[in-house]
C-alpha cells in the first residue's frame, strides 16, 4: 500500500508506492541516532532523540503536519505538487462529485506545475505543494470539515495549488520600481496576487477541466478563487487579522453563512501561505533559508540596477536570524494565535508550539556567533567597475 492513502486505507491508482523508501529512511534515522548518542553529552540525548523521532514520524504522510515536502519532492522526482494535488482530488472524492475528466484534470495540474519557476529559491512548485498540504490539514479540522461544501473544499485546494502561479521571484515593490508591465496592468495594486489568480483562471480555461460546469457553479467558483488568492497579499494582513480577532473574540463566525465560510477559507489560505515557521525545525529552517535566498537575490539585483535596496532584501545589513524572529513576532504568531483560539485543536496547538520552539532556536543561533549563517561574498554581485 502506498503512503498516500485515504482514511479508508485504499490508495489512489495514480499515486506512487514509496513505503520501501520510507522504511529505508527510518533505518537511516536509527543509525544516525545511534551515532548521535555516542557523540552527545548525556543530558542532551533524551531531548534530542525525542525531537528527532517526533519530526521524522509521519514525514511522508500527507495527512500529517510533520509531512516533509522536500523529501516527498525528491521521491517524486520533483513532482510533489502534481502528486499531492491529484491525490487530494481523489481523497475528497471531487472527481466523482464534479464529474471531472481525469485527463483534463491531470493536464490542469501539470500546467500549473510548469507555471511555477523552478529557478526561484522559494516561490516555486514546492512552496505551492507545501501550502496545498497545509490547506489539506486545515480542511480536516473539525469546524471546517463539517461545514464546508465539496465546491468550497475544491476551491480551497485549487487556490492553494495556484496561489503563487508564475511568481517572478521578486516582490511588488520591485515590479513597480522597474516599471514592469504587470505593475501597469494592475495599477500597482496587489500586482502579484492579481497576476496569480488571472494566470490560474487562464489555465482552468486552457485545460477545460471545469468547462462542463453550468454558469452559476462556474461563477461561484471563479469568485471564491479570486477572493482567496487576493487575500494572500501580505500587505493586507492587518485588515484580515483585525476582522478575524473580532469574530473570534465575539464568537460571531457563523459557519452556516457562505460569506463567513469564505472568510475563514481566506484566513486558512493565509495561514497555509505563512505556515513554514510552524513546521518542525528542520523543514522550517530550510524554508527560512530559501525565502531569504530569494529576498537577497532581489536585493542584489536592486544594487546592481542602482535602485534603493529593499531593507529585508539587503544581505549586507539583514541577518536570516533577525528576519525570522521579526517575521514570527509580527506576522506569524499573531495570526496563528487567533487560528488556535478559533479551532482549539491539537493541530493548531502543535503549530503554535513549533513557532515558539523555532523562534527560540533562531534566538539561540543569533546569540551564538559560531552557529550563525555565513554571509555570501558581497563582491559576487558587484559590477566590475565597483570592484
Ligand atoms: N520564513 C519566512 N520569513 C520571511 N518572510 C516569509 C517567510 N515565509 C513567508 N514569508 C513572506 O510571506 C509572504 C506570504 O506570501 P508569499 O508566499 O507571496 O510571499 C511570502 C514571503 O514574502
Ligand atoms: Zn505563497
């Protein structure tokens, strides 16, 4: 039986059997642990082993928060997004409910996968796969699972798959500063998010996956997809958070109201989009390095073009550690605090605990110069005339 199974234990026909690889990985982990045990002082062993075992457990189970998307991507030859997405369409029985043509569906997912730039360190198909897997975990939360319609679940999955489609690896400010045609097209407003949802729409049409939907079903889906993807604009974070806080405090979210269900899905996609600081440390740290790599590459381009270097993109003045601590304090923790107040589930608690512990790890690294990430050579991006 494959690792990707539905709750009834049957695996979908198109997913792969990676159980032997998982067994091999687990034996590798055990050997690694034995070696670590010999190296580490006694008092640290217990803590370390528990942490290692906890995060390795279920690392290839798509239903589990410890899911390691990087390992899964390797095992699927770089096709994590394709396999996770297709699996979820089976898992939620969407193919049968919406009478989807499997060939068109596979074409849609492949087009989406190709629409991500593998040259981006962070905003690539693996990030989309990670966000999609997180969304799946949230959809399994009791309050959502019970209340959402199949159409809402499908839109949530499609929005997660497509939410950063054709991301150029630079932010809106860069697109505006360089007079990019997308900035002009979208009037300097939510430039990237508008582009992502328009691109998603384009691929939905091109693949014809939902072309048999009647007009009203299609319009509902199109509207939901737009509202979810546009909500991922991080500059709109405070507005969404304030609204969410009030709802949670006054217990006014009525899951029988379609507008409220749409709102909670917007929040869910936002939580999925910034969930990497809430993953187990090894995975989380890797995401942090990748996002910083992408930011710093943008900063290098700004410097080369003699544009003002965006603060968080300046490798000469910003450290990964400080950026992560700040991002967790100001963006991630406040959002997941409300998310936990809303769900009060073991998953929402786990995410909060991971954020706290990851933040502590970054603080320890910050205080220990030996552990700090080395800065790349600045002259790797200076032009000949500057050297
Ligand atoms: N670990 C992180 N550190 C700093 N910024 C992040 C991190 N994870 C996500 N982000 C930012 O949050 C944004 C959420 O939307 P995007 O995926 O478009 O782009 C993301 C990054 O700009
Ligand atoms: Zn994203």
